[in-house]
C-alpha cells in the first residue's frame, strides 16, 4: 500500500502528465484514478 502521508505529490484523477512531470523533477508521486491500467493516460497519449 502506498505511503500517502509521505508522498511528495498526490494526483487524483486524470493526472498522468502532471504525475510524470513531478516524477521527472524527483518527486515521489502517487497517482489515484478510477480507470483501470489499460485506460490510464487519456489525452497524455
């Protein structure tokens, strides 16, 4: 289970691009979304 209290960034819903940018800048990221893995990414792809 992710350690939400110690994450650098918590992205909730439709935030793959935001999560990717934060991770690229060294942040620890937790991405939460209702969609399954096959649907993650939306317009980012």
